[in-house]
C-alpha cells in the first residue's frame, strides 16, 4: 500500500516507488503516456521520467501474472497490484527490503496461455531491478496464506500483517524488531 490512493499498484517508502509496468510496444507506449496520468493511475502506462523529475527513485518490476479457475479451465491475466505479490519494508536502520511471492510469474500472453516467464526467470528480473534500486530482495521458501504479502508498514515502522505466516513474520521481525510486527488475531 502507498499513500497515493492507487489501490496497491505501487509500493512506496520515502522517495522510493516500486511499480510494475505493463507490456506495450514502443509505438503504443509513446501514444499513451501522459505525465499527469502517471500519478492518477499507475496501473496505466507509467511515465517513469516524469516520476523521476518529481524526485522519486523509481524501481520498475515486471507485471505479475496470476491465474484463476473459470469452471474447469485456468485463465491467466496481468495483475499490476503489486501488494498482492510483494511487500516493501524499511528496516530499523532505514534500508529497504522487498519481499516477493516465491511463485510469482510474469510475461502475460493471453487469457488461455500460461505466462512466458516462470518464477525463477521473474525473480531474476526482480532481483536485477532491486539491485539497481538499492533494495534487498527476500524470497520466502513458500507462502501458505493467499496475499500474505499484502501488509502495511506505518510511518513509525510498525508492520501490520495477517496471522498465518510465522516464517514471514519472523523474517520481518528481524528487520524491524519482533515487537513492531502486529498480526491479526485470525488469518485473513
């Protein structure tokens, strides 16, 4: 989540913005970018240079692909709501850490076609983007609670998260202090 009201399409902390850019051809990209739209709806094509000109350090990740069952068939779609697949945490010393779902994929083709890039390829791309942005990447071995990375860090550094992921809770606790990790009484 971020303070920009974009519904989880970007992750932010200080002057760092982590966004996912949808795939467009260069021609379509030039035709669709408008600077003001970049802040109003980051799920659309994002003008990274405009955001940088405002003083933001922008880290661009591949757009995750998710699947859902429609009766008996799987449907694949882009999911630019990064807070479903990743969480940006600032540790007690001010360093940034990105936690990413170990099963994240990217490279959307169509509703009926699996993504072009598997988890390993997608995480490799995310790792490169994090390195360029000075962010430490964390990929838990597994996650059991759907959307468990959809957590919130307050301005004073406390982290609010769903119960049910003790390994994730412990890892985040090492970064911010275990007393600063607050979980719900039940798994959400």
